[in-house]
C-alpha cells in the first residue's frame, strides 16, 4: 500500500509520514501500534509468503524504520558503524554511510552491532550509535548533515551494553539521553545539532514527585564485602572451591521466581555473611520458603560458624504451575543471598537445563567447574552489592575488579537502554524516559525534571522497555527481579506535579521486548535472561488475567487487531488479543536463524512484515489478497 494525499497523516513526533509507514522506533506514535488495516487475520500453516530477503546487512539488533519508500537501519560492517537505506520494493541497497569505527563492547551479549532504530523526520534521518555518536543524515543520499557525541560533548557514560537509544524527534528538537552528571537528557536543534537545553539529574533530597514503595531508606545503607588487597587477591571466603559465588549478593528481597517446566527439583541456596555491619550471630535472622518448604529463624552467621564462611542449603521442591517460587521474610535485618541453583530431579531429568543465578552480578560467569551462572535476576525487591574480587585469569570477557557499572570509583551511567516518548497531560507537554535510576518526566521547554518514579527501575540499571502512556496511566517495567509499576500524574495546590502510584506488580518483569495496551489489557513477556511467559494483565489494576507458556518471551507490535510476537529463539507468532486466554492465529520459524538471541523487534509497514536477524533481513507479505 503506497501513500496517497488522503492517507497522509501529520504526526508531531515523526513529521509527515504515510499512515502505513513505520518512521521511527515503535512506529508512528511510538507505542508499537500501527493504524494499518487490510492485513491477514490468520496465517497459513507455513506462515505468510516471503516477498524478498537480503543478506549481508552486517551485525546488529537495529529494527528498521520504513518511510518514503525506503527502509533505514544501522549495522556494524567491515569494522565500521554504518547507517543504510534500502528499497521498500525489493530490499536493494540505496546508500550506506559510515559514522566511524565500530564500537568495541566489553560484554558479549548484543555486541554484534547497534540497536538504534533511525528516526525519519522531514526527509532527514536521526541515529545514535553504540559509542554515543548521534547524527543527522539526509534520507535521500545518506549525507551527514551534523554529528555529535553523547560522551565527548556532554560527558555521557556509556552503559555496559553500550548506547541503545532510538532518538525522539519532537517539533524542532531531537531528544536523547547522555546520562551525564549535568546532562541526564538533552535537546538538540534538529537542523544544526546545537544544544537547546540539558537536564540536570535530581539529587535524592530534591527528587520531585517520587513514590517508590519499599525504598524509603529504612534499610541500613549497604557496604560492600571486605575489599580485595591492592594486588587484587580474592577475599578470604572459606568452605568452597568457588569463593566467587559468595562475594556479590542480593539483599532485602521478598521473593524469587523463575520459569521452569513442571516437575521435581533440588533447589540450592548459597549463603555467606559478608556484610561488615553484621558482627555476631542473631543480627541477621530471616525466613525463606521454597515451594511450601519453610525454613524459619535462619541465621547465616550462626549456621556457618562465623563471617565469610560459605554454606549451601538444599531444599526439595515440586513445581506444578510453570514457575519456581521462593519467598523471603525479614525477622532481624534483611535477608541476603549469594546464589541460587535449580536442579531437575528424576531418572529422565535433563541436567543441561540446570538453572544457576548469581545474585548481585550484572554479567554471567563460569565457575571453576565450567558451569555458567546467570546474572542477577528473578528477585522481587531489595538491592545488590556487587562486592570486590579479582577476575584476572578467571572468567572470559570480564576485567579484574570491575563492578556492575565499570568498577567502583568510576562514574555510573545515568542512561539505561530505553527510548523516550512525548506525552500531553493537562496541557503540559513533557518527555518521559526510563533512565538507569527511575522513570522521569521532563519539561519540553527547558529540560527540568517534573516528576520521577523509581520503583520499576532494577538495581542493575538495566532498564530497557519503552514507557507506556495510555488511559490516564504511565507504566514502566524491568526484569532482574523487579517488575512494573503504574502511576497517575496529579498536581498539588502549588502546581507541582506528582506521580502517584496506582499499583506495582512483580508479574510483569519485562526485559526488553516491550509491552502493548489493547482494550484495557496490557500484554508482554514476564521474564528475564532465563526466558519468560507471555502475560496479560488488567492495565488499570495490575491484576494478572492469564499467563501462557505457549507465548514465548519476545518483542511485540500491534497491527490491524493482531499482536505480532517475535520470540527470542526466532519463532514468529500472530495472536488475537483476548482478556480471557491465549489465542494463537499463526506461527512459523524464520529460515537461516543466527546463533544469537532474536532481539530486533518486528516491523509491519505497508502490508509487509519485516524480520531482522543480524545480517539477514526478511520481508513477508501479510496483506489480504
């Protein structure tokens, strides 16, 4: 379907675009929803027909933008970070422009290339690269009009998985998130790249309008475990050949959950008392319950016989609802744990499916037996203490003594991996962004922070999902044991804006696949690095309506009354939204899957479904004939 004068829409954040184009991240209205109609409501058994394919794009998770008869995207290719344009008709390459040398990301996940979806506006293209390059290009020929750096120009600190933001173009402003000490967010002139304003991050004492349950500060401030010597030797933790497992920790949590097949398990809980504030037995006592097996009056110091001594508690468990659940309850001081291991039991148990989670860690690592432990995830509430330990000569890809944000003593990134949206509320236009620390609302005129809400931000700063503003609520969610929270904006008599929490749920730990609200229901995957379950909940109350394992963890869009789900393993599903149950209307597997997670979001534009898998771009015809 091509644009006509009648079908042209004027969209504030995307300039003039065809009604069926997809001109920026998450589509015309930046909510992963298309107004397009005339699409297939049921797919053939083998899936919709493949219209064309392109190989050799280069690496990256950048989902394309579609506008003006072209597809625009980003890749790493031949050592360069590039922006490209291709024909919407057949995928033929139109132009390629290099922004400079490809960034070298220090962690392996998603290192193949950029994740930014270009923003098309007034025949120009706006992009952000992995190292923080932000550029404006002529969409017709790829000529660079201006280019700046979030790091060099604003003091931004690249997050561990690099900059992944897709810039927001709103009126004459380009909005992006350096995450710097005096430039949390910035507005640039879209024509020249000149700075219009910068947002100064709020201090804890001055943070406006924040309502975050369970984060009132009543928990004593944590100190890291005893630091390694100047030579970087491992802290003295006895009782285990893998002392690394007993250094970092998650503390103050109320629960842990993980999606597993139904069956019998042996759950191992790893403990050691490494907090300097605990000096004797009886100072930390708590209860934990593993699927109905309760242990009360648990005292790590007493059980282990002193500080920095490793102990492992083994508890049998039976899972019959697709999720292993552990609850923690404080008795004296807060609960704290170092690691959790979930081991299938039985003669036919698949030992390759053992789940190992390392509390307090932001990266997976291998122990001395070659077992891989996942980063901190699955916990509800609390915080993390990364600890100090020498990594030299140990786990591959990890540098010595570095913490979750590049090491203690270095600056912490204020930016996460989310992309901002623009909203109108009671005549006030504002930008809403999910930063490393909180969901924030920012004035469009001067960058002042109007309100913030920290509950959905996880302790790792790995906040990826795009905020949702719909039906009077703002909603954001993250994984790693956190969840999602909804707020309603209000004004006090002095005109100050407050974000009042409507609800918070740990049942929507959305990692980076995004969420969509349809007819009062929010759809999204609940789960982190270990996978997840497609979940539907009441958007106004947070009540879970259903969960179904047939819906894998993945990324979503909505078009013509159907949800398109692209699973992380690569399968593509067509779903009918329903508040009652999971309804599948088609499923197929893409050809020639790469060996990395399928993290590029699906795109629907002008009757075509686009699926990117690193260097491969597939175009499927999903229009009715």
